[in-house]
């Protein structure tokens, strides 16, 4: 059964919350409402958070 548009939105929100991204999205949204312009959005979203980098246990 194909997912409808509403289900995809719910899934996207659930994934963002699970991975701790919702607070970053909220922060960027607030900054955009205050007039900030972003040139490297992916760098701002991903940041330098070491916890999001993949771990390589083979080393």
C-alpha cells in the first residue's frame, strides 16, 4: 500500500526527532525568520557534532 503525502510528512518528522535534528531545524527556521541568509545550509545542519559521524569499529 503506497504511503500518502500525510504519512510521508509524519515519517519525516519522526525521523528528524529520532536523530535529534528537530531542534536544529527549529533554530534555523527561527534564524531565517529574523532575516539570516544561509550559504552552506548542509554544513549548518550537520555542524561538527561528533555523535553524528559514523563509527568504524574495524580499526
